[in-house]
């Protein structure tokens, strides 16, 4: 009964407080940590023994790594080897060396300082990946680099767990000998895939979603426990299970089955971490704990930023990467506990370092917000010549934003023999696209001096394909104001973006998802055996009506009540319009059928 009460309290507290943190832009992880601190033994004491909950909730991290493994086909993992083992090793050993030196300076023994440095160099996979996913930045260059570094860190936990006993006074058992773990790992990689395929094909014949979910959980937990028995990380076992199934036909169904458990347990994990945080140490040693936390965060930021810039990383991407990985990792809680068990660290030392890691996680969302603020500030203060040397000859077409949309336009123009000037504000994107033979210039088109340098005034058409809505609107405003004779063809991300472009008088704009959405609707109707000619009419009328509704709603899009009412009226109108199209089509078909019979 007590367990049920505890679980209900956790759910209630998270439902009440976590959305507030997310709405404030602080992220859900910080919300879970705060909830744990609030209801834990150092808060209002609704939960007095968080250790059992922490051991259960660690399964959230295990399931997270399984899902990560599902996304990594072996071929993709091999393609990432340079980022994983290059950037990953550089970050881990570079940051660990700096932290170990700081630990030795503060009085730790050389062996303890080395171990603490490596443990604190680890960052939080469970925090960073969901946070970047929430921010939609996993696909950015720094997001991909963060993923590669975190993957290397997760792999490095294996030898760390095996080496900790060698630092202390305990002796490793047979099961924790590195050779045992390595043998298990090789065995799982060799025979795991065919066995797992056999298991899931057997379960699929039953055609029961519940059984499939059970099989997925058994696979993850079974391999995780097997790796743990070999002295390795449970998370490694889950990750290997995911990689083995990444090429499987069951991959998507597995991900869908695991996702609800992963999200819930990951939230419980961070709440348990918050509960386990010994806040009395913060009261007893406030300046020491705050100083250690600030020192950890600053050393990780400065060293990683410096190393990334040293090997050619762009300034903004290097800074965001350093800020994203500045916290301690969830594996630190496990590793510090092991270090205390083998007497590498004293109990108070381990508790202090655990508190420092938890506090570093708590400030991580604030660091990313600070990074966003710096980026916005720099964008406003960018010096006039922060762009490449532009071509001496003007082009008839200027393309601003050479991502997935701008490249399609550019390829078609090149195929027709029409030259253009392409601009993009992402240095990494410019570097990548140039490798494929495109002539692209680095620069932010939302600055008037760059538009003059690109000779936009001599162009006939300005293709606005910038992904960021605010940057797109700033650019559109500049072009309309200073080059009113240039025709603008604009890409809109959504209805709001399209409405703002229409406010500026830009009529040649299209929402990026609209054509593909209409084509999908067309295929769906045809698969439902609607006549192709009728489908063409319905899609055409829908597109025309949607454009009319957008124009009507442009004037009321700030009034939510009127906008909702207008949308309801538009849906009723659309039903009537499509019904009229169907009736007209039926009347047209009737005489044709009669003539055919005659």
C-alpha cells in the first residue's frame, strides 16, 4: 500500500510541476529533478527511502539506450566511427585530464583524482538527447556531434566499471574480470541477431501486441542483466540489443512498444536522483558545493569549446556543444557508488560529488538558454563583413537558405542552365554542400550589407528558403523595403509564417508541407477506390478553398476566439464544396454511361 501511495505521489507531483518547467523553457528534466528534491527525504519527506526507486528507475536509462541502438544500423554506426572515436575520445580524455588535475590540486590522491576526473567528464545521455529532441536540434551539426560523444562515453562506462576495483582496496571477482565481459560481448554480437529474429518471428505469429511488448522488454532486460553479470554495464547490453535489431523488420514496432515505458521510467529516474540528492550537504558546505559545481561546469565548457575549436569547429556550434555537455552524467551516480564500495572515495566525498553532478544537471537547461541568448545577441551585433567574398557578377536569381528546399530549387535551375547566387547562414551547411559541387556563400541574408554585396538589386527573383521563421521574416522585410522591384518566391514553414509573409505583400509563397500533404491525400483517396478524375477535382478545390481561408484568417489570426469560429465555418464550407464536386462529377458521368450503353 505504501508503494502505491508513493507512486501516486510521484505521478501527481510530476503532472503538476513538470509542465510548468517545460512551459518556462527549462525542460522536463529539470522539472523531474525539482519534483524529486521537493517530495524526497530532504524535502517534504513524502518519500523517505529513494534508493529502491532509483534502482528501478535506472531501467529508464537502459531503455533509452535500447531506443538509441534501434536508430543505429551497423552501417550507420560504422559511418559515425570518426565522430564517435575521434570527437568522443578527444572530449573524454581532454576534459578528464583537466578535471583530474583540479581534483589532485584540491587534495585527492593521484589515483582518486584520475578516477574522479574520468567520471565527471561523462555527460548525461538521459538529459542531453531528450533535451535536444525537444529543441529539435538533434539533426543539427552540434546535435550530431553531441550524440557521437555521448555514445563514446556510454561505451567507456564498460572499462570504467571493470577498472574501479583496481583503484581501490577490493579485489575483482571472476564475474567482473574484463575477459569475462569481453567474451560475453563477442558472443552476443555473433549469435544475438539470428536468435532475436527467431524470437520475434515466433511472437509475431500470435498477433498480440501485449506479447510483442513483453518480448521487447524481455529482450532488453535479458541482455542488460547478462552484461551486468559479466561485469559490464546494463546500458551497454540494452544498446547492443538495439543495434542488433536496427536492421530488423520489427524495428518500428519495437520502438513503439518500448517508448511509453522508457519515458515513464526516465522521468522516475530523474525524480529518484532528485530525492537521493543530499541537500543537507548543501546547507553544511554551501560555498564548497557551489564552487565545485561552478568549477565542474566551467572546466567542461572551456576545455570542450577549446578542443572543438582547435580541430576546426565553428564558433557557434562549438559553444553550443560545450554548453550542452557541461553537466555530469547519470552513470556518475553508479560509478561513485562503486568507487565508495571499493574505498577509492570516502562516503562524504562520494556524496558531495553526487550532489555536484545533480546540481550540474539542474543548471544545464539554463546554460542552453544562455547559449540561445548569446546567439541572438551576436546575430544582432554581427559586424558588416561577417560573410564570404561575394561573386563579382550579379545573378538573375538569389537563393537565401540552401537547405533541403533551396537545394531542390538550385538543382532545377542548374539543370536549365540558369545561374544563381546561394546564401546560407550555417557555416557547417555551407561546408557540406560545397563538397557536392554547389557554389554557396556563407552569410546571413537578414543583414542589408550582405544583400547589397550579393547584388540582390540586380536580380529578378529572390528565393526565400530560410528555415528559421524569424530570420525568414527579417530577410523578407529587408528585401521588400530596399529592393521592391525584385520578385520574391517564399517558403513558409506553417500557416502562421505564411500569414506573416502575406502581411508583407508576398503572394508567391507556399507552405513546405502542403504539396506533399495533398499528394498523400490524393493517394489515400485513390486507394479507397475513388475515381481519379474526382480525386483531382477534390484536391484542386481543397487547395483553392484553403488559400481563400488563409487570406480570410489573416486579419483575425491574433484573435483566438474568432480564429476557432472561422476554422469551424471553413470546415463546414469545405464539406459542402466537396459534396457539390461529387454531385457534379456524378451528373457528368451519368450521360456518359447512358451513351455507352446505347
